[in-house]
């Protein structure tokens, strides 16, 4: 099943869960949504998403804070 999430969805999620750890793959979806308006599970097949995910994992490891993800999203 294909799921689509908007930039707003991710921002609301991080606001409601300020102390949660965010896995780098979810964070990559949030960054992708910030750049394109939305993210879909099918976007994980794109080179752009893969590059974002690799970059986040390299810089932050397996998990980011909501604040770090928002910074990466440019908000």
C-alpha cells in the first residue's frame, strides 16, 4: 500500500513527539517532503531519497532528534 505524507504531516508529528528519536529513513522522507511538498513510499526508490538517507545516516547515525530533522527540512 502506497502512503503519502505531506510536509505538514511531518511537522505535526515532530511537534506532538518532541522527545522521540526519528530514524534516518523517516527523516529522509521528511526532508524529501520539505523539498517536494509530499513524500510517498514509492519515493524511496529514487536516487534523491537514497542520497538524502545516506547523508543523514552519515552525519547523524541511525536516529535524529525532531529538532535536527526540522533543521534539515529548512524550517
